[in-house]
């Protein structure tokens, strides 16, 4: 009787150890997947942050250009006076920002 109980307990112990090993393997696989996913998300976040900064910078340039064009439209005399000066200085590549209206 005792031998039989020991054999049953031995079988349960082996099944429990096997179950534990299987659970540890699954946990390790999940940890690897989590690390890979986290790394991928970090890379995507960095790329999106860089893209957002670029788009924001482009937006600022567009807003400045719109503001400049509106000023020139509302003040044509300033444009006639300032533009030849800029053209003669060969600095057309540098944006000429007129002051905002007060």
C-alpha cells in the first residue's frame, strides 16, 4: 500500500515538474516577445517624433510665409521699397520676414 502511494506521489511530482518547466518556457517566450514588441514600439515612437518635429517645422515656415504674403498684400509700398534692396544684395535665398502688424 505504501509503495503504491509513493508511486502515485512520484507520478504527480513528475507531472508537476513537467508542468512547471512548460510554464517557465512559455514565460520565457512571452518575455522575449514583449522585449521585441517594446523595442519595435520604441523605434516607431522615435520615428514618429522625428516626423512630427519635421512637420511642425514645415508648418511654422508655411505660417511665416503666409503672414509675410498677407503683409505684402496689405502693404504694397513696403514690398516695392524692400524688394529691390534685397535683390541687389543677392540675399533672396534668405527669407525676408516683415514685422507683424500691431
